[in-house]
């Protein structure tokens, strides 16, 4: 049910739109879970969800290899990606705190 919960959150809760959601190296039971969960999603979301297994060339069609970590066939430095994400999240949190102070 993790797949269903994840996709429902993506559809209803996250403040961004996705062109597609790709699952790489997914466990064998994800296809079974997908059959159970996919009827709960709208057609647009079902068509944007892909289970690609080990066919990483599918990922590389959408995302440059330098933006991906090695475990999905990329050349990007995973530690640097995490550090960049953490800087972004800290900056975002500071911005939200400032907005809250300004709103008072």
C-alpha cells in the first residue's frame, strides 16, 4: 500500500506538478500493488506513472545523467546532491519563518 499512499500524496498534497513518476529497481510486488492501487487514481496520473525496473535508459531520456546518482546510472556526486538539497531546505525554512514573522 506504500505505492498507493505515495501516489495519492503526490496527487493531492504536494504543491507541484509532475510530468511523470518513475520507479527504478522496484521490488517484484510493486506491480501487484499497482494493480490494486491504480483504480484509485485518475487516468492522467496512471498514464504518468512508470515502473521501469532496471531499464535505466528510460530515466536517462528524461533526466541528464549528471543529475542522477550512480545507483540509477548517473554520474552525479550523491553527497553534493544531498548537500544542495539541505541548503535549499534550510533556505526555504528561513523564508517561511520570515513570512510568518511578517504576517504577525
